């Protein structure tokens, strides 16, 4: 098939390369000229996609990264894979989805199937994307939904072995979507409607948000009892049924867990429903960095004034450079509000707003392991007997006990 993927972020580039390797002719469209230039030079931002693999797909003509929207015009399948973030008011922001729909309306050929992978509330395909595309196009276009389930940096689960949910607004769209995704996904499940697929994606991450909030609140309780929440949760996990372990953290980050529950809450509120449980989980996890900063203050004797602290890893998860919704950034702000001088080290991020990553220091009062990328060598702290606390949820042991 001739395929265009609109958006070449973590979701879109993953999809583009898997589809290209499956034999499809793929245009990877993005408005970011620098990103497209990087891709054409083999510079990838997605873990698991090597420079050699990317350049090979381009040289073989299987993958064409481009910001030329006219290349979309020959595509049989056009996939939307743009971010759907929260605005400053923490309400859904569908600006990029709107822009993508209008772009497709201008360029889709007759009979093309538009598939939405971008996460949004139930009814987005039927009531938002389709009217935008059909209202600005003079040709017949079909619509399907296949919400993304990408987990960047996960060595065990990828697009091939992660089951896919699909549905559509016509039988033709469903059949084309089934054919396309079955070419590189081991399991493709058709569901009754696009709304079921859209809602399932939201519930998956709402489940995680709620349980992470529970673990974080439990950590506060265990702390008051003088216990390690990690140890208690690990002990509880010896029960082989009826229990799924979630561990405390400094909050949640990325493009899914902090965002998707807000989309579900928004959709429910539009129907006049209150989502007290979901909203409380969202609010609690947003407060966690401040709570953790307060516990660090207690740990350092009740004051952070004139204290020098360095944080290792500010991305939202290990082995990726993504800082979207990263709770580590909020932790830095909270520590500084309490009087600490805070530096950070993250070789994958490098720089944020002119502030540059600093190598691990030894002239500090406290080192904090927040996001332990595999490339970070903690031996300098170990050899220098630096006081260190481990806030990560990584199962690896870096020689220091878990703080939460």
C-alpha cells in the first residue's frame, strides 16, 4: 500500500518504520523541517530505531520523510499520529489534530482511508475528524480508528507484538485497516465501533493513573509508619492472584498517563457526569513532586537553604529524551522553592530553555536518582561517598536504598 503517516514523533516514526519494513511505501510527513532533515540524515529520536535501519529504509525507497504535503496525495491510507496534549488549563488541546485533518482534506485522494492513531475522547473520529475532512474535501474518504499503544524505550513490547484495536465508520475502512495493521502486527482485534477503541485507550491509562496515585498516597502512609512503601508493595506482590503491583514515584509523565485520564474526564463532564475518582487521581499525582520535595527537606534535617542538590535524569522515563509532563521538572521547581540550589544531569536531554545538563558532581550535599538512563554511570557518586537517594521505580539496584 501507499501510506502517509502525518506526524513523525514517537508514535508516527515507529509506525512509519514498521510499515515500511512490512513492504508498504511510506511517506513520513511532518511540518518540522529540522526533524525531517534529521531523519533524512539518519538521526532518530525513537529508541530501538537505529541510524543504519533508518538510512537503509530511505535508500531503498521504502520510507520518505518529508514536509511536502503534496506527497500525501497518492496515498491509499493516511494515518494521523499527531500529539493531543493538554492546554495550560489542563483541558484537551486538539489544535494539531484539527490541523492534520484540514491538511488531509486538502490532499486526500478519492477512496483514501484516514486512520486516526492520536489519542482523544470517544467520538473524536466520528464527530471531529470526519466533519473536518469531509467539510473541506470534494472527494469520498473513509475513516477508521486504531489508537496507538506505543511505549518508547520498552525492550519487550513493540508495534509487532502489542495487540492492536481497530474499528471504522464503514466496512470498507475496517477491511483496509485490518489488512494494513495485520501486515506488521501479530494480533489485530476489531471492536464494535471507533468509540469503543477510543474509550479503551483512555481506560488503559486511567487504570494506570489511578493505581499510581494509590501507590503514591500509600507511600505517604508508609512513610509516617517509618516503613518503605517499596518493600511493602513488593511483599504484597508475592500473592499470585488478585493483585497488580504499582510502585510509588515522583508523579507521572509522558504523552499518555497524565493526559488520557483528563480526556476521559472531559468527555464525561460534557455529558453531565462527575468523575471524582479520576479527577482525584489526576490531582494527587500532580501534587506528588511537591510532597516528595518536602520529604527530602525532612531527610536533610528540616531545611534546604544553601543545600546543593543534583538530579540524575529529567526525562519522564528511562532511556528516552522525552520531557513532556515530566514530574522531575516539577520536583526541581519545588526543591528550589524550598531554598535548594539544584542542578541536573541528563545526557539524553542535554538542554532545556538554555539550561545545560551538567556532568555528575561530587561537591554536592545530595544526589537524586530520578530517571536512571542506562548510559548514566553512577560510579562517580559511589566512589565519592555522595549522599544519594533513589526516587526511581527502576528494578535495578544502584547501591542506594529506595527513598519512597
